[in-house]
C-alpha cells in the first residue's frame, strides 16, 4: 500500500480553487479553452459500466461534472443517504445509485435490495477541515468507490482523486492519505486515512445467504458472494431532500421507477433509528428503549455485515445484525458470552451487562491498536460518538442478565 504524504486537509480557500469540491462549470486555462471540469448533461455509458474496467471515473459518465461526484448525477442516477451511516474516520460521504432504464431494484424486508445487472452504487469520501462545518465546497475529495453489478455478480472499483481534484483513477492497490489537523469538537486529529485495496473490499462485503448451515460433507451449496451493505429498507425508510423538500427515500425510488415490490403499508417496513455525530448522546437516551434501539442500529450498520450468521465473522459469539426487533434479546448480541477470539486482559465477556469497561465489544471499539481495533479496516481513529453510545447502552444493561 502506497503512502501519499502530500495529500492532506488544507484550507477552504485552496479547496474552493480546486476543480472538484462542488465546482459546476469549467474555467479558462488561458488559451481560450475550458478545463475538463466543464459540466454538461450526461448519459451514463452503460457499455463501459458493464465492462467495469474504466481507467478513470469520468469514463462511466455518471455525473454531469466529471470533477464532482457529489451532485448532479446523470440520467437514472439518484442520491440517497442512510439514517444510521457507517463510520469512516469522520469523512463525509455522498451516495448515489444508478439503475439502467426499464429496470428496477426489488424490495427486500431485511436484506440489501436485489439490483439488476448494470446497477452502479457510488460512494464518494471527502474530508472536511472541521467536522462541524461540512459541505463539499469546503472538503477535500479523496476517493470514489463503485460497486457494479455485472452478469456474474458485484465487483468493486475504487477510484482515487488527484491533488487538483480533476481526475479519479482506478487504484487496485490502495493508498494511505495523510490527514493533518482535522478539527473535531475540542480534538485535533492527525492520522493516515486508508483507501482499501480492491481485494480487501471482500472483508466487509462478503455475504453467505445460509451461512455454513447448509454445508454437506464440507461443501456449501450457497457459498459466500460479494454484496453491497447499505441499501437496505430500514436505512432508506427515512426522509431526504432531493431538491424540492424532504421526501421519504423509498417512495422516491418507487416514483423514479427504480424500486418495485414496496409494501403498500409503510408501517410494515422496518425503520432504523437515526444516528448522527451532531446529536448529543442525551437525545438518544431519553428512554431505555430508545437507547437500546439506537445502539443496535449503530452496531448493525457498523458491525452487522460481518458479525452475523451469514457474514465473515460468523465463527465468533458476537452477533450485531438486525434480528427481529431493535430491542430485547441481548444474548443474541453477545451479552454474557465468552469471546472465542480476540480476548484480551480486562475483557471477560463480549458484553458485561452494566460494565462497558470489562466488555470486549467496547474495548475493541475504544482503541486504535493494530490487531485489537474493530472494525479491522475502515478506520484509523476512534469514533467518539459511536463508542459513547455503545458504552451508555452496555452500562445501562442489568447485570442480572448473566445470572
């Protein structure tokens, strides 16, 4: 994995001069010609999408401005957000889904929607100078990750942006991007942001429909395959402003002919409790039920793709995925369970009800030590707000659960 020490969070004034960061028109280069960052209405290059081998992100024509993957998607592209997003070193994330004309995703109550061949899911990671003052015009664009649905299944394609934010290049080997003096509340963070190599994407995106439960003589008839994580009904059953006021995202997908099979009765659709770093912990802990539900939604999106029967960490005693409801059944999540791996001094159980300090779950979240931190990829700093949420939930549990 290479290291780029020159790429760092820099001043807003310099960011505004870059071609990316929200620029929507080209600029004169002194020869009477405009730069490559000129915005114009685009149609997705679906042929290139199905090949999934473009050297640069711009070749897919997913965005009107090839230097701005955070807004103005081409036809059949729709922005979306998750009510409880996965944490990645306080980066801002801009998500879009692109579905070929005449095709739709198919609704699933609990799992990721079934998407047609040709679907592209994009997620662009940008880094602000101050987490309390976001907006792409103030942020450095670092990478745009694509998931592309080919006939044989999903593939990952990471694209890393150059210093000038004029081009994103397919990068298979990963990068380390130096982030210097990121302001987050009273903290100033300096760390190496990791752009994953293409192969490491399977660490989180591996999904086995039946786990190993249907294996016969060591042969699994439904082996694990690569799959998206975020676009599930429970995280999309929330409002988003698409430009004309807040709308329910699932209803917007249906209205845009991008989703079929949505139940007519919205009350039957799961809804994950919302979580945001900008919201104080006290607002999530008004009642024990609210605290529990929010904590489990955070665990689901951040840990549940691996820590479930169908995930890569199925051999552990910790389950974090959504299971029947957002409250109750703490034993399913590892309360009172002895860890089968990753145990360390001071962590006697995965979850010790009433005592987060003795809980392996909390201690592996509350560290950056290699070999101990969880998740093992995707973060270089501690998620202060998420860790505080899980600590409050564990401390609120009744110790009598282990009797």
